[in-house]
């Protein structure tokens, strides 16, 4: 029962946060310089043209009315009409969503499959592993994505290294070919995340290894592999899971740069184009979806952490009571 109350509290907090984010997004977009009538119709538009544009793009009435109209439509999946392309924003995003999902999904998979084992390895190998982990972590955290991405584009364009650059293959032509076409940008996007997860995992492992129950397990004759699997990983997983949720937002932001470098037609580059054109509907939808992904991911991680370590939900319930 206590865990259920904690879950309901987390769901309520997520809903309130999402509502606040939607208000901030709406206000920030409306504060952008330039009148929508000039952007859509030009300075010579008539009053009738402006009224028709306001009706079509949901920009008529007061700001609270506009927000309420936009929010109700967004909940139903209608995110408005793009001022630039004159097409529904939902259709534009649906066409580009597989690109960004493939890119960020591969990058997240690399982060987990490489970062966690690397952190465990460096954390259980003494001083030598510690020096190696710090060196790799510093390199991964210090190299900007656009520098690493530009270097990768140059090397794979200049020399025949087996993978093509700048030729995205859609899912309709085969999931495997599509994944291979996003392999290089996904690796570039994942470097920072791998380094961050490896460093956090290493620190968490080192913290667990000095606990008394680890010494007791060693005294009972448990093997190192058994200790790592059954004691270290479970107790060190909470900070790693929390960081992974935070990095989901970083992956979405980093996808903007990587998609530009590798000429991938994803949501990131589309959102940047919308900002350049001050396309209200595109910018609102892009930022809202990014916020939704971040909030949902953090909510799921909180729920998983509450299952892995019941003390989290128990302490939260005591704090509210």
C-alpha cells in the first residue's frame, strides 16, 4: 500500500511538471520576436488574410484561449499546422521520428552495454583499473560532439573504412540497413554517455566494495564473480539508473548536432529549422515531446529504483507523513 501511494505521488508530480512545462513552452514561443502574420503572409497581408491565418494556425483570441485550444488539441494528438510547410506537424514528426528513435536508441544501447561493464571492470581492478577508467572517462567527457563527429565524417569520407557517411537508409528499405546507416552517428552520440556511465558505475562499485557485507561474503569464500553479480551490481545500480534517465535528455539534445553533421533527417534538425523560421507549432511540439520523454523516463527510473531498493519508496512515504 505504501508503494502504491508513492507511485501515485510520482504520477501526480509528473503530470504537474508536464503542465508547467507546457505553459513555459507556450509563453516562450509567443515571446519570440516577429509577428506571425508577417512570418506567414508577409507585410502586405490584408486584415482578412490575417484573420484567416489566425484561425488556421490557432492564433486567434487571447493568450489563455490560445493555450487552452492548443493544449486540448495536443492531448488528442493534433499539434497544429506548420507555418512553413502548411502540413500537420504530427505528420512531419511521424516521418522523422524513426530516424531520431533509431539514433538515440542505438546510442542508449551502446551506453548501457559498454559503460556499465567498463565501469565494473575498472572498479574491480584496483589502481591500474582506476587509472584506466579515469583516463578513458576524461577523454570521453572532454571531447565535444561536433569535434568528434567532424573527425569521424572526415575519416570515413576521405578513406574507405567500410561504412558510408551522410546516407540515411529509411526503415522501409530494411531495419538492418537503417540501423547500419545510423551506426556511426550513434557511436559519436554515445561517447559522452558511455564515459559518464562508466565513471558513475566505477564510483558506485568502489563504494559498495568497502561495505561490511562484501567483506563477509569474501570471508565465506564467495568468488569474485558471484560477489559482483549478487552484491555489487544490485547495490550500485541506483545511481547508474538515475544517471541513465538524465542522459536520455542529453541524447535528444545531442541528436540535433549529430543529425546535422551526418545529414540525418531526424527531429533534431527539423526542430532547428523550425526555430530558424520561428514556426510556432513545430517548436512547441518539439520541446513538449522532448520534455515528455525526459519526464517519463525519470518517472520510469524512479519506479524501477523503488522496486530495486524498497527503502526509497519507504523513506519517501515517511517524509510525507
